[in-house]
C-alpha cells in the first residue's frame, strides 16, 4: 500500500473514526448542546472524563459558569441530530426547542440528559487547560445514565442492539457492523 508523507498536516482526519457525542451544559437559565468527537475517559478512580472544546463555543462558557457538563452517547439514528447541534450556534438559538430534543432529569447536576442517549454522564468540572486552539475540559463523573439492555453483562455495548454514531471527519458519519466484533483477550494475545 503506497504511503503519503507530508510536512504540512492539514485537518489530520487519519485517526478517525471517533464516537460522536453530544455535550450539554446549562447556566443562568440557558441550556445548550454541541457535537464532539474529541473526548475520552481519563481515569477510573476517580471517574474522570475529558472533552476537547474550542473556547469560543457557547457551551464552553456555560461549563465555566456552571462548573458542570453532560456527555451523551447517541445511536447512529441520531447522527442528523449530532450534525444539527454541531452546525448551529447555541448563542443564537435554543437548540432543544429548534431540534425537538427531549430531556430526562439529571441526578446530581443541572445538565440536560438526552432522552435518546443510550448512555450519558453527568460531570462536575475539575480542570480545564488550553492546548493549541482547544481547551481540554475534564470532569468527574458524578452520575451515569444508560439503557441497561443494550449493554452486555460485562458492560460492553451490544452492537446487535444499538449502533453508535461514528464521526469520520469531513462531515461524514457511519456506524459499526455487529458481525465485525471479535474477542481478542489480552491474556491470550498478550502472551503470543
């Protein structure tokens, strides 16, 4: 397979796909939702989760004001919602009203939890640090919401029951194929 090498990186979509998610925040009577692909668990103990967000985003201002945020994982059927909240400005419109986003009640914060999410975390802000043109925002997960029957007994997402929305970069979305799942146990494969 021919390889291309460039000194000018550009948009660097080569590391995609990423699970698309919707970050929510609320402060001062205003709520917002925004799309993210740059996010990750950071620690098991304490349970920490991080998101990368441009500081100009309205959601970032709400997170700083409220000191909390939610991260909602939605199925591929909601990819158009992800694109809609990602392509519109929360400072100008009420995205919950405009896109008919249904919410559920949070347990320990005031962040909107999306009814259509197969999993969601409520997070309390613990740190935010600027790296380049984005801020890495880290929150402690203080409550988790999930649809129980779409996860296996070991807690893995059952792709036969839900297909996550994957973002490929360049405004492209896809999903997974349940037939592609393979168990490659570390105990077996790590000893080869």
